[in-house]
């Protein structure tokens, strides 16, 4: 009968037997297929606003008060996502809606690759793949056609860098230019900076580093903040996340507290729970900074729908590390993370990156064939809208307002989906008008609304037609275009 040490060596080698097949065949195929499978027609309401913003900024426009598009806006709009908006608007006239669909699919592929590579430095391939798959599923509702997705892609290396800093206490100064780039892409950069600050605080408070290291970490955080303040938006960018979240939490679904009944929230929490339980099974205490990150992950998952994806990203290294440690303990192998030879890891990285690139290339013609026509917007009413006189005041639902401003730029909505540009009172009045609450007619009359583009099943449509005898000009994709009686 084999000796115990021999059996332990056999168990340690067993997972590696399937490793080459998974690493060299299965995972590359999945990475190549993901961008192709992720192609869909543009269905999010935000891309149209960002195209409008990109065209406005590329033409030399600047946001101030009064707002250049919505005269009733009470706060100057801050284009925190200006870089992807400008880049996309340069290409959109040549490629159209398939470009936006392709950008989403490609970004999802790159995001999955980044998470997988990060997890693979901490665990064996199947653990890394499983952890990444759950994280992508948890983040899926947020992986829409928005610059936020590009922000997620840049967030992963930021989180990975701070994870390594917690291990080796090295200040990674390349985070400064990366923070500048991320701050030009989306406001999610601030969440990455906040997680970095928490990790740095844990390292300093633990007493495991000297004064010089502590000062370097604090200096790195300060330099990252300075880099964000040096973007074209300027220092006001540092305060924008607080202003947007404060307004959004009142009225925007994705800014509201998430529900534990959501399978995506449960997936993020499950990753964190697995990490904790693996340490319990090992009979060892979870490292202090791991505990802090578990708490941070739970808070991100439960605070708002918008940060569930970030919670899943934070959970990836925690789960991969804990599962790998538990497996190695069971196999009788050393409990430290799997050693990675640089050449082997580089070959794996190159193979996975090449597979992702192939998927991105193939997703191009697939997007052209499948995603040429956006959904959820009344394209059939475009000619009627563009024929309306300039500066016509329009009542339009928030989700359609971005498309309206892009498709018919001469019109003036009384409200649009830039919720941070309006006071809480203005937003409540608009919601009341769309719901045909008492006083809705005064709202329409006082703001000089003469045209309405609203959902065909909305209360305000019925009120306009039945009570005020507004005339219907056309219908398309669940929307109706109405004109006030003359």
C-alpha cells in the first residue's frame, strides 16, 4: 500500500493532470467565444447621451449654466466619462450602432481575461476559471453599453495592484498614470482609489511596515488623487462622485440598495462566503486585511446595485486564494499559493490574450449582422422629430431622452437622464407629471411643453389625450408622439 507521503504527492498532482487541457484548450475557447456570445443590439438608454456628449465636446462645446441642451437644468453637467464618449463619436458615423454593440462585447472579453489572469496568479486554472465565471455573472447586469464597462476594465488592474501591495508592501507608482486614464473614463475610478486607501491603511495599521514604507503608500494615494485632479475636468472631479451618488440614490434604481434576492447579488456574496469558509475549514484565522476586504465586499454588494460588480471583483482574489489554500492543505502540499514560473505564466497569458483577441475580431462582423438596429428607441419617429421647429420643448421619459437629444438635437427636453443636473424638487415634479399626479397639467403648461414623446402605456399619455385632447402624430416601439392642440 502506498505510503502517506506518496499518496499526498499523487493527490497534489491529480488536479494538474487536467490543467494543461483546461489551460491550453478549454479556457482559450471560452475566452474566444465570450465576446461573440456577448454581442447584442444596443438596448441601454445611456449610449445615446454619451454620443451626444462626445459630439458636443469634440466640437469645442463646454457645459455650464444655462445648460446647452436642457434650459431647465439647475446644475452644470460634469462630463466625467468624456474620453470614451469622444472616441466613440469619432467612429460612430462610419460604423453606426454595431460599433457600440462591439465595444460592449469586446470590453466584456477583456474584463473576463483580466479577472482570469489575476485569479490564475493565485490559484490553479480551474479555480481561477470558476471564480472568474461567478464574478462575471455577478457583474452581468452592469455590463451594459456604457463607459462604466471600460471603467471596470481599468478597475481590475488597480485592485490587483493594491492586492500585491498588501502582500509585498511595494508602492506601485504606475498606478498614478493609470488613475489619470481611469478618471477620464468613468467615475468608478474613485471606488478603486477608495479600496486602495483601505488596503494602504490596513498595511500601515498592522505595524508590519516602517515609516518610510508608510509614507510611500500615503504619497502614492496622494499622487493618484492629484492625477485625477489634473484631468481636463479639473479638481472638481474629486467631488463629483459624491454629488452624483447623493442625487442618484433618491431616484435611480441602480443607485438604490440592492436586494439579496437578486441572483447576481447572491453570487457576489457567495464568493465572499466561500473565501471565509475555506479559512474556517483550514482551522486558521483569515489575515486581517482579508477580513477587511470581505467586509468591504459585503458592503459594496449590499449598498447599491451599481457596486455589486465591484464587490465581485474584490471577491475574486479572496476566493481564489482561500480555495487554493484549502485544496493544497487537503492534498498535503504546502499551503502557500501555487508557485508560478515566469515563463509558464507568460505563455499562458499570451495564449489567453490571443484567444480573447480572436474573439474580439470575430465579434466585429457578428455585431454588424446582429446589432445594426438598436432596440427600445422609436427609430420610426425620427423623421417627424427632426421636422419639428428648433427649440420646441418636449416632454420625454428619462430613458428615451438621451436618444431624443442625439436624434433630434434641435429639440429641448424638460428633463433628461442626467439626473445630477436637476434638483431633487425638479426630479420629483417630473416623476409626478409622468405619473399624471395632481398638478401634472400645470407642470406641462408652465414649462411650455408643446410635444410629448412618452410610452404608449404611460399615465401621462392617457391624460394628455383624454383630458387635454392632444393629437397623436405617430407610434413606434412602445412610444407615442403627441402634439398639443392649437
